[in-house]
C-alpha cells in the first residue's frame, strides 16, 4: 500500500459542507481501509497593514479552524489515523496539486465566500475540473439532507 497514493484528502475550510465532507470521507476511509488527511490552506490577504501582519498568524488561524472543524465533525473523537495538514497557498491549486498523489479528493460544495445561490463554489468547481483523481463533492450537511429526505418521504405518504 502506497500511503500517499491511497489516501483520501479532504479540503476543509470550516463551512458546514466541509464538515459534512470530513464526516463522509472518514466513513469512506474506514470502508476502503485508506488513510485520511484533512487539509486546510492559508495565505496572507493581498492588502494587509504591516502592523497587523506582525501580530497575526494566518497559519495559526487556519490550524485553529481545522481543529474546530474536526471537533465538530467527530464530537471531539476524531479517527485515530486522521492526519491534519495546514498548507500555505491558495486552496484550489493546492488541492489540485495534492490530488496528483491521492486516491480521492473530498470537498464541500461551497465554502464561506461567493454567492449564496451557487451550486458549487469556486474551489470545488476548479477541483472538479482539474483534479488528477476522483473528486467527491458534498452538497450541504449530510444530517440536514437525511432529515430532509425523511420529511419528504413522510409528506408523500401523508398526502396519499
């Protein structure tokens, strides 16, 4: 087993869809007996006051966001073999580069930015187009989806 080529990489940004992606990827990794790596990226904003940069670490903030997303996804009991990675760089190109040595890339459909009505965010769309491995995109929180499908099933049976 080549741990780098067999791993499932999850792009995390703290959004609800990335937390759902992390949960789902963990289930896949267990089923496939594959290593799981949660990845978050960071970069300095284009225009930053030098004073702020001296007293602020976007890398630390990213690490804290990753830790919070993992805690939320797994109720503070993450899988033992979960690897946490904080990388410098823009999300889409960084994840696409990681996809060269991954079995699968798992992402949430939308992060925090962009337009609310869009089906895919810019990072998930770019990765779906350019990744070098299969890409699984989670649309929303899986618990909300399961609850919604149960309610739809109930309303159909009640209407009959």
